[in-house]
């Protein structure tokens, strides 16, 4: 028996994933207590079953990333305690993944600590969409951890915007060059013609970002800036302005995750960005209505359903709707 659960914060995405798998979400109960504590329990028997739990670990006005992480850990531990045969965590957005190396004395490695917490509650596997550093993600876990790139859904969505333009795929910083290269490899066969490559300098010191070097030729081209996430949007705007100053015709931004921290609303309305594409891994609740009109949101559930594999799809399709206890 296979059960797919989605905690309430990620229920809408969970329903889309369940539909891709050909099944339905299993019922669960979540309760809030007056002092801010919380509990969640499955409302179906999970003993001997394969269980997948969906939770996107982004902070919003209701709950922080840390709160959502704790809720996921507690629920995963609960289904393990009640005899689940295998527990897989499906993470459309994995929080704390950006802190994957030490840049200051006594720095933490939060990406590794999150992996250790997930392993400690008995999870057997993790599937995550477009993490900040795939190599660090792989190294952090001692259980199977599958990283899913978002380019397979973002690149096809670009085709209607690119027409017959000359195209350059660019990374807004040196650390994202590999991601941009992989995106370009996905885009070229879809376009049926070659694309250029570029990357931009980025230095960060005490929270201040600087650097305006552009490596690559962008003159006359549509530049596709590829990143894993958009937080304040300042990195993308800085990169877009540099490309336009170097003669680019226009700039389109593509990112898997719209985190949209303070300042992102203004960044998305900046005229340097002709369009912004993201997936639905995070609900864009922090943006105002004008900024939201600049977004094209692409569904990522098909990618995660495929990553779970045909066995999960067959099991979900065969499972009958479970009766809540």
C-alpha cells in the first residue's frame, strides 16, 4: 500500500502531485495548541506501507521555514513510529540549503545539519527540487537523495517568449555557471539552434553585493538569466542591467523558487527584466498584485512525480481512497 501525505502548508502542491501520480492525498490531522505547539497524525493505517510526505520548506506570513521543518520531522517520525515500511520526503523547496560551506570562522553547515535531522527521524529517501548546490546536497545525506533540476519544465515555457531571437543563457554569478550550462543543454534541442553562454561577477562582503564584470557576448541577444531562486531579486536586477548596458536586447529571468523576501516586489517591477519565470514550488504570497503580473508560474509536480518513479505512480493509482479514522 502507498500513501501520499501533504502537510496543510503544502496541500495545494500535494494535490497537484497526487494528480500527477494518478491518486489522491491520504488524510491526516493537524492541530494547533494555544501555546504555539502543534501535532500531526495520519488518519489511515500506515503499518507496512510505503509513505511519501510532501512539504515545501519556505517561510511565509504564517510560519517560518524552521517551523515547517519541525512539522515535517515530527510527522515523518510519527509515521515511522507507526510502522511505515519506507518513508520518502518530497521537498519542492529545501530550506537552509544555501548555507553549505564555511565562509567565516566557526560558521555552521546548516545544509548538513538539516540532512542529519531528516535521517534521525527515520526517513529512507529524499527528493528535492533544484537545490542551491547539488554536490553539497549529495554529500550531506547518507540516505538516497535525489536532486531534480527545474530546467525540464522552465525551458519549454521559454519557447513562446524567444521566437527567433539570438539567445544567450547566463548565470548571474560564478557559482551558478554549471546550472546555466545544464539549462542551456536542455534549451538548445528545443530551440533547434545554438545558444551563447555568459556569466557575471558577484562578490559579497558583509551583506553588500558588488561586481559588474560580464564574461560572454550578449550584444543584440535575448539573455536568459538562470538561477536556483529569487530572494530579494537584487542579484537578477544587477545582472540584467549589466547585460542591457552591454547591448543585450532584453533579459528574461528563470528560477525554480520564488522566495521573494523583502525588496523582491520592487525588483520584479524593474524594467530591466522583460519577464520572470518560476515554478510553483513556493506560493508567491509576499508579492503585490503588480509584481505578480510579471510572473509566469510553471507547475513542477510532473518533475517530482517522475522522480518518484513508475512504482510510486502505479501504487498511487491502485490505492483506493482511504477512510479516515
